[in-house]
């Protein structure tokens, strides 16, 4: 992995997302911290891993990896919504995390589109 991979905007955004998920962990009720929130945490790490993987492979192989990252991102959207609905996180944190996920989604969509050109 080169340091160039760490400079791509989508990686920086996913990295920032994980830092926020990690920061909020201690604020999540204990009953949800090791179940629902752990899944949010792991899924965020999976997204970072997928982005790094995709950034280092040939263009013709990126599409499948990016589609998997997209599925993970959609899962994270659902998990965050569930965390909000069961009151594990408050509205302000939910909106912040979802807006970051949405931004990553837009970046990812553009990247996926560029691999199909």
C-alpha cells in the first residue's frame, strides 16, 4: 500500500467516519455497545478496507470490490438508522453520521461509474 492510497478523498472521508463511530462508542448504551454498535464499528472498518483494496488493484477488477463496498455502506446506513430508532444515538449524531455516509456514497457512486466507462 502506498501513501497515495491514503490521500484519496473517499479514503479520508471513510477514515473520518470510523473515527466518529469510534468516538460515539462510549456514548452508546452498554446494552447496544457490544451488539448493534459493534456491527457499525466493524462495517465501517470493512468499508475502509474495501476502499484501500480497490485503490490498489487494476481498473478491470475494481468494479466487484466497489460494489461490495457499496453493499457495506448500505448496511451501515441501515445499522445507523436502527441505532437511532432504538435510541442508541441521538438525532444530532445520527444526522452527522448519515451525512458522512451519504457523502461517501456519492463519492463511491462516481468511482463505480468511472470503472464502467
